[in-house]
């Protein structure tokens, strides 16, 4: 899922940058990167992840969060990293 979203983020940034891009950013590293492409890619990728995520990640998985579960949005403390018990490794 992460690899697919990373690739789609690159595509979304390219598409929105070509359509709406005017403000150049990081021209030394990549001369065609635009602020509009960056923002558009992030918005479209986040939207796709929120729509497709519940269908691709099994219910009850520790990777499945809603917006209210994140500590910056929710007023209640939430564990972000859930540790699953590992098998003991003989020494």
C-alpha cells in the first residue's frame, strides 16, 4: 500500500504541477517542482489513502486510523505505535 501511494503521489504531483504550477520550489534539486504540484499531490494522495485504505487494510489492523484518532486532532491521548508481542528468541 505504501509503495503504491508513493508512486501515485509522484504522479499526482506531476499532474497538478503541470495543470496549476506557477511557484517554483527547490529549483536546484529539481527545476520543475512547484508548490502547487506539491500541495496537490499531498491532498490527492491523502484523499485516496482515506478512501481506499479501509478496503485494503484488514479491519482491526493497527494501521487503520481515522482522522479523530491522531493525537493532533483528538483531545484524548492515543497510542500511535502499537507493539505486538514477539516470539522469544533463544539466546
